C-alpha cells in the first residue's frame, strides 16, 4: 500500500514539475518580445551591448521596486547575464550561459546572434535585432489570437446552457397557457 502511495506521490510531483516548467517557459516566452525590443532600441541609439544590458537591468529594478510582486523571468535572466558580466565572466561566455539557462529556442537564437556579433563584429546586428523584434511580436500576436480562440471555445458550453434556460423561460409559460 505504501508503495502505491509513494508511486502516486512521485507521479504528482512529476506532473507539478512539468506544469511549473511549462509555466516558466510561457513566462519567458511572454517577456521575450519586450527584451528584444528594448535591446534593439538601446543598441540602435548607439549604446554598447553591455550598456544596453545595464540599462535594461536598472529599469527592471525600478519596476520591481514600484511593484514588489512583479517578477518577469526574462528580465531575471537578463539580470543574471549582467551579474555574470560584472563578476568577470567574459561577455561571450555570459551570453552563451544566458541562452542555455533560459532553455528556449528564441533566447538561444538571441544569444547566438549576440555572440556572433561580438566574435565577428557583425555590422548587421541592428538589422538582425529589428527582424527578431518583428518576428517576436508576430509570434506574440499569434499566441494572443490562439488564446482568444481557446477562451471562446471554453465559453461555448456555458453560453449554450444560458440559451437553453432562456428558451425554457419562454416556452414553459406558453405551454402552461395552452393546457389551461
């Protein structure tokens, strides 16, 4: 009996872990377009990569001070990236760690783009960042449309129930009148 209970507990623990991991990935995904947009704007304005990351971290810290419950996982990862860079880890290694830590293909693609720019000195970084920004916002828009469709599907059954109630409210008195 204890074995079955332990097995059930392990399965529940695994399910909660996968749910929390899925939640983490969704939250990272939600932050990605904002991070890419800020990075693109700041670097387009002439800031260095390190300066842009520092600015993003400082603005996030101010937001957190205003709203202590605010926790944006993408920005938390950016803070870890900046912390690594200030602690002496090389920029390239810190960016690669950032891509691995985030565990999502969008963040890995961003990390690859940034490391390639640092290593090879790509002049097309701003163009690539702008393209990535457009792609990220398009993906965000598609996810919002999908979420709206899912919400409307979930509301279909309750709306059918309400329609049935309205029909009953109209038909029952009419039938009662016919029997009199």
